[in-house]
C-alpha cells in the first residue's frame, strides 16, 4: 500500500544533508513559520495534532511542552533523546543519518515553543556515523544562520550540541539520560519533580525522541489537522516508522500511517523469512508483550496494542518463526534487562537477575513446573514498586511468555523436552 | 595498598579539546563523558587508573566518582583491550539471524574468550547489546565502524584483515 | 501547616516533611534503608512503599512530601505489606547467611525487617548466591572493613562520603546485580569521620575494625554519655558489658554533633582497658607507697593541705578531664585554705571538626572540660601559680603542698621531667584513675573513677553545658572525684561531706552567674548554651 513518505522523504537523497539541499526540498520553512507564531500557539498546534512520543512511552507531546513553567528565571533546555537502545529499534538512526536537518529543525521549533535556547542531542555512543553527520549538519546550520545568536535573523538564539552516551540502555530513560548528561552514572531520579520543572542542571527541560521532534517539523509545516487526518483516530495520529527485524524477508524501517495492522506490515516486508510459519512477534521493543499468530490483524497503534495487552513502544517489531524457542528468546531479553538494570533499586536489581536465572533453568533443561510457578509469582514484584520503568519493562516479555505459551512450556517440561534443539542460522562446518 | 595513581598528564590535545567543550555546559562535571571518550581514545582504547585519575583531577572530581562512572558504561574499558575492539551484537534480532554462530566463530578464529586480548595484542571481542542495526543482522561494531549483514565468510575475511 | 493522616492518626507537620518523618512523628515506623535524614533522598531501596489514597501506585514514603491538607496514608494495607514482603525477599535471595559470624546481628536492618515484614522461608533454594569474589573481608581503610557479599546497595555510605565528610572516597561501581560500593586503589577510606559509615550501614557489610568480633550487641549495656576526646562535646552512647567498655557510638544531638562522631573519639575508651589502674588509696610510709584505707589517705591529705606553713604555699592543679562539679569542689577547697594557687591544665589537641547543618562544632583541646573547670572557679588568684608554672617551669618547688586533682594530663603524667618538677613540692597528692609515674611519685594517691564511672557536666567549645550520667560503678576502691573531694571538704566543714554531683552543681549555680537559674535535675537532654551569658567580672 502506497502512503506518502513524510519522515523518510529525504532517505536516499544525500543532498538533503546540507542546509541548501534540505531547503531545496522545502526544509526550514516550518521553522520560519514557527518563528512568526507565538510560542504558545506552537504548543497549541502540537497539542491539537495528537502527537504522542515516539520513544516508547507515547506521552502526548504538546502536553509535555505545556508543563514547562512560563515565567521562571532559569535557562530552559531541549534534550533530544537519541539514545535508541531498545532492542529491535533503529529508526532514529535512519532519521539522523539521512535527514539530520529534519531533526535540527524540530529541535529549534521546540526551543522556540518553550523558551529554550539550548538543545543537547544525547546520542548513543555507538552511533559514530550519525554523530559525525549531525555535527557536520550543525556546522553547516551555524554557517547558514539557522543556528546561533539569531536563528534565521529572528533574534531568537538557539544552540545545538551533540553529547555522546557511552553504552547504557537506562540512559534512554528521561532522568537517567539527564544524570548521564550531567556527567554521572545514568541512574534515574525520583519523580516528582518531573524534568519539565527540574530537568537538566536543575532547569526546566523538555525531553523528546528523535522521531517525535521530526514530526514536530511537519506538523508546524502542514498543520495539526493534516497530521490528525493520518492514523487510526484522534489519539493515534500521524505517520509512524516501524522498524522490522527478525524472521522476515526484508528487515528494515517502514513508514506507514500509524495503525497499520501487523499483517499489512509483514506483507510490506516481503512476508515471513523463507515462508516459515509465525510463532511469536513483538510489536514494540523488548518491553512489549509478545503476541502470536492469532493477533496478526491487530492495528499497530498506542491504544489498540495497549488493549491487546501489549504496547506500541518504540514500534520495534521483532518477528519469530517456528524454529524459535520462545523460552530462549524471552531468556535473551531477560538477560538484556538484567544487564542493563542500573542496580539502584532492589526489585529491579534482584528481580531481573532472578527472572533470568529461572528462565535459564527452564531453557537449559534443569527446570521443573515449580520453577514456572515461582517465576509467575516473582514477576509481579519486579515492576510496580521499582524506581523507574525498567522494572515494569522487564516484566513484559516474561508475563506474555507465561500467558501465551504457559501451557506449551508446562507440556515441554513434563516431557523433558528442554533444551529444545537449536536450528543454527549459519552452518559453520567443521567449527562446532 | 599501592600508592595512588599519580595523575599522568593527559595528552595536550586531549586537554585542549576538553577545554573547547567547556562553554557548552553550565557545570564542569558535565564534561566527564566527553572527557572520558577522549582520554580513552588517546590511551589505546581503554582507561587506565592513571587516565581516570588525570581526568578526575582536571575536572575537580573525586577519583572514586570517576571510576564509578567508568564502570557504569559498556563503552568504557577499565582493562586493556586489543588494538581492534570487536563488539558482536547478540541481542534477540541478531540471535534470530545467526549471532550465536558468529560468536562461536569469533572464539575459534581469535582463539580467546570474550573480554580477553589475543596474545599478539591484535584484537579482543565481547558480546554487546542491541547496536541499533537489527535490519542488517547479524552485525558487529569493530572499532568505530559497523559491519553489517555478516556471514561467517565475511567475518573471517574481516578478521584476517585486522592488523 | 498541612495535616496528614497516617494509619488513622492525624497530625500536623511542616510543609515538605516526607512521609517517613511524618509517620515517625505519629508514632508509626515505616521500614526503610536508604533514607537518612542527613543524606540526600534517593528512594532506591523501595522498602518504604506506602499506599496514598488517590494514587494508583504505591509511593516511596521517603520521597513523598506532605504539601497540603488531606493526604491519607496507609502503611499496612495489603498492597503495602506485600511490597514489604517482596522487597525483603529480593534482598535476602543473595544475602549470605552470615548471622552467626556477623557483627551486625542484633542490630541489623535485615534481621529486624525480615522478622517484621518478611517471610520465614527462602524460595531461592537451588541457585548459587551472587558473590563478589575476594571481597569478603577487605579493609576499605584503617577503620572500616567491607564484606561486599552482605551489602544491600543502599548507597548510604557513598552519599556520606560525598555529602557529609565531603571526602569522596567511596564510589558506586558497575550496574545491576553486580553493583558494588568500594574505594579506588590507593585512595582508602581515611577521613576523621570514616567510622560513621559503619553506624549508618544497615547491615554488616561495613564493620568497624576496632569493634570487629568484640562483643555480641545483645550483651551490651547502653548508656548515654559524652565523648572526652576533645572539647567538642559529642554525645555518645557508651556500650559496655559488666564494666568493660566495648564501643562508643555517636548519639544524636542537633545542637552539637548531629548524628556523628570522629574516629579518634571512638577509641578514647581503650586506654581505660589498656593502662594500669589505681585501685586502692596509697600513702607513702618509709619512702614507699603502701595501700591504706580511705580514711587514712584523706586524713593525711587533710593535714597536709590545711597546715599553714611558712616554707611554702598550697597549690591545686586540675586537668581538663575534671567535671564542672569536681572543679567546683576543688575550687572550694582552695578557697577554704585561702590559696590563690589553683588552675586547670589541658593540652591543646589537633582540631577536630564535626559537621552539622548549623555550621558544625569543633574541638581544639585534648580534654573535654577546661572551660567548665575554669568557669567553676579553677582560676588562679593574683600571683597564683598556674599549670604552666607548675608543669613546665618548676613552680612546684615553691609548694609546701601540691594537690593534683585530677592527674589526667595525658602525656604530661608520664613525662619524667614533669614528674620531677612536680615532685619538688614538699608534699604531693595525686587523685586520678591511671597508675602513672606521677601517681607513683606522690605521697598520697587517691584512686578515682574513670569517666564512665561518674556523673557530671562538661562545657564544650561552644559554651554548651551538657550533663552525663554514670554507666557503671567504679571497681575495687576507686571512687568518683566528687565523692573524694566532698569527703575531704567535709573534714573542713561537715556540710560538704554529703555533697553529690547534683548538689554540687546546684550550689555552683547559686554562686556563679554564668550558671544562674540552672538546676541539675532540669538540665535538658540536648544541653544548655551558656554562650550568651555574661562572664562575671574578673573571670576568664
């Protein structure tokens, strides 16, 4: 199904990486327009558009901006969350590498809207290519008067700095990111206060995902109504990037109106890898509950997936076919969360490790049904009382494993079928 | 207990680069991650106790705090690494497309376990979490570059070309 | 002030008070580990989860402030109780079963909360507990030992060295279940307040090398007292077993030492154990000191002191370890024999500093009560011999009689040159607890009680008067200084014979303006500041 490429319109157009080339495609018109509006009007427009955060939490963007206190004698900051470490997610990388100015424009607009003169783009340290491209685009933007003391001659000052992370998933959590930006261990903070009031360096801060800020650019350019007309309903609006990986023929980033069904998305990726049968699929990154073949007609938007017991999250779609041992797959995600837990709070620090241990027992053949019962009773306490959402996230895959595959696992345990034979992807020949 | 690491002067160009970054941040502490990246790159890809002490002194931070920060992040290495650092992604999407086999291959070709430097100092490898390249799985980050859509043969070729 | 209801008890608290403190004010103990009133709030242990009406999720009490009226909190709702059980379970799955060999047993946060909020069985039965290899007993510094396996990662110690001692030796390393506290090689935990991290560690991860394996805490008798290491006047708890002092711990006083005390102070009780003690009165006969009865000894001293002699003066010398009451009685003695030669001697010590939110308190002298002793009257009259004359210049050769009370001069009491100088007095009497060369050189020796064995008051470096009580009785024939001096004074005027510390203080209060209107029995527990009071004319 053909849909207009909005966010990915400049992918493949190398010229768009320069200010001049970007402008030739209509770039920086939105910024001009925003600068002629009142900041509060810009916030209103974003609110009306129904734009929800594309980083994973899905929080209404305009509402977040409106939390920034207006009259306060402190500098304000925009922080672009380019930490993109959710397993299965690579859409922000695409945006930054191919259309850096789309992001920069969104940052400046956001700055104008809330009264911030500085943006920090917190980019994961491993994205060396995207970092270089962004820094070059920023240099160009300063040269061309798009950034600096007077953005497009408006008198509004805005600076953008790229700040590299150093390899920690928890730095994608808003306050973990702020701690890391400030030069500390990326350990999330107690909330309240929320970043909009006390954020970077104690000042009001708006933190937005890369894709969210790119949407901002288009909303200001074409209007909230246009944005709202795309998608499922007024709470699930706009174009969306879906990052598809795993057992599909053509893994990649696909732009569709938000709310496309999984079946349609799968089709657009060329279907299952080698035509194999679908066993399980994750709609939104490692924290999202797994779904099965029975759920293929689910619309991939925030609310529909939430109602289905999962989440859209970062729209990282991971597809697993019949050769996959779901216990081992869940174990891998449990290992991920245990490795990435910052270690501050008791339930996450100890709970993620315990879940990993129990899944390991089961997957390796040393487990019994009582381990499954124990796992079921441990999972609820890992989230809910943890300091940040990583504890909640870690529950997702395990809960869905038990809900969707519990019977199958019990059967396998009774029949002592674990460990299930692993189907190697590559044949290494003599090297075993 | 041995004597404290005497702060060895950081290379002048590292100090200069850190100084250039100072106006970007309202606090000195915020320079820590950029400073550690620079110090590590100038020290063969790892942060010795001396490097950490030097950065701590430069930024007026307690050494224990700097060491605590270094130990938090996967990209900072407080132990020596090979001339070439291989980070093989073994998260779910890459595992679904053969990362496990590539790990076996790495162990076999380099002859060392994860985190160990080859005797000739040429290389070391670790398994890493999702590197944001799941559509080109399986893949690895070698030094500063991504090597995507890896097959066993490709990986063998890449390893052979590392000096 | 907003009103909050906690477990059906309603009370008013200052706006901004967190729920842990508010609950404590209401008499409800919310379990917690990482929270400490003097450290930044991190909300990480998750032990203090409570139910707040109107909020869907449980809230961490330590990081939830009372801001306006109407907050209703339940600390024992089913959800809160389950959360407490779950946190206890999580903390215990990797915790070693070290209780039988762990110092913390009996005063352990895990033991206590496990008993109240946890479960009696483990569900972590087949797995290996996480260990930190080779970190079972590593010295973090000279005074603190770390067993990393026992740590519950509450980070109180990390925040202490960052925020209170401001020395930053302890860091937090690694992530997730490998997270650990520790120091960097070559930079051990070594600051004046190091051992405080042992006090605030809820478990036995951090233990004091001084106290390690010394005693099971349930055998310890705990008495409030004051530290005598310097004149900062830190409040302590003196913990002993049948008269053998095992440990000093700081005791909270917002006006003085807050929650802390210094490492040096903690060790000041060891000398009572390590040094030989005087246990019986001694009187010199035929040039040898022989045991005597108290009556004999006091009689001999009485005769020597009251005699008006042409060949010399009668002098009195006290130390900074005298209580205000002892000093007052000694000053009375000097007055009774009309001697202007009375003084106090104290070494000045290294400056010791205890931080508190009001700016901190410091001690500059090596003894607790020079100030109180002087204000109680131990000040030389015109041309009177003072400590410097006597100890350092040889003024004792002008003395027909010299009464040293007490002799806790520290180094000076063992310095042969000082002993020689003081011995030049024709008659030398020494009251003290330690069997020192000075005591052995005397004609009359009066065995006194140590600090733990008497009651009294001290005045600290900030002019705060504080009272302390006796922890246990003096052994053998040793007696508190007040008793000894009262009996001696009683030989002059019978009314003094039955004076105890309380009476002595009340008499002092009547006589000396600085102490006016104070009464021993109504002295407040945090002490009284005498700073604003006028010095009487002519006094120090």
